[in-house]
């Protein structure tokens, strides 16, 4: 009887392990946005997302394309600029990724990000390839709405200096989506909005206000200097 119980326990454990191994692994968001940042590129025009799974390689091709709309470089309305099409009519941002069946980013030369359009900032016109980057991390969260986000290493573009060395990008789908968290089958969604944020942009540092300690130390140092100057002639006369 004891042997039969051990056998049944081992069989149940083996079944559970195989069940977990066979179940699809869901990707998670890499991280949440760290608050407001500038530049902030908003895409408010509907775009599209597609994921094609390739059973032979156990990888999939993830693609997103949407239309950038508004670039904000500061907190005031004066810092807002509408993104217009290029002379050839192109105005979009495109992401291409290769993912494994668990939704993890796979190293591939085709992994890319590009932003095209025309924007006027401080009286200067930036046109053509505005931003280019290489994806370094990817995440996803199914639901209503579905979220996709990624980190990018900036590699070029007319606005590369404005955004800094790295950016955070998030796409949000409409409520209807065929993505259930699994990356071992194909799916597609309609993109409702996006945000491209330059958290590491070279923003000018504000001049810090002097602290109470600094003021006291400065006042004490000035008092010492004043006393030493008053005492210096007496030392010479003596």
C-alpha cells in the first residue's frame, strides 16, 4: 500500500510539472512610467499591431505602427509642437521586434525603432528621420486595454540630442484585442494611443537654493575673516 501511494504521488507530481511546462508563459510589463518627462511624444491617431508566430523557430515577429501627433518639450503650452508629415507624406513611428514564445526580446538585427515626420521647435525645422533606436527590453500586459511597452537605446535621428541616450515607449490598444498573454500563437490589436518619453534627456539643471547650513557656514566664515582683518594691524603695532 505504501509503495502504491509513493507511485501515485510521483505520477501526480510528474503530471503537474508537465502541465506547467506546456502552459503558455505570459509576458509582463517591464516597468511602469516614472512620471512626467520631457520630451513627451504622444500618438493619438489609431495605429495597428501584429504578431506572427513561427512554429519552426519558436519565435515571433512583433510589429507596431502608429501616427505621432504632439511633441511636448516642457510644461507650458508654448512647448507643444504638432508633428506634421514629411514632404513625401510620411509621418509614423514603427517598431519591429523578434520575441520568443514567452514574450522575451530575442537578439536580432531586425529589432528596430524609427520615427518619421516634420516638427518645428524654437523656430527650427526638424524633418525626415526624427528618432532612431534599438529596443533593449519589451513587456506586455493583456486586458482592456492591452499595454505594450519597451525601452530603447537611441542611435540617431534629428531629435536624438533632445531625447537623450534612452527612451521609454508605451502603446495602448483599444478595448477589443485578441492578445491573451500568450506568445506561442499569432495575434493582432488596434493601437489607440502611445507615449514616447525621454527620461534621460539633457534638461538644464536648476540652480539650487542655499540651505540654512550653508548660510550659517558662510556667515561664520565671513565673521572670522572680519575679525582677523581687524586684529591684523594690532599684531603689527605690537
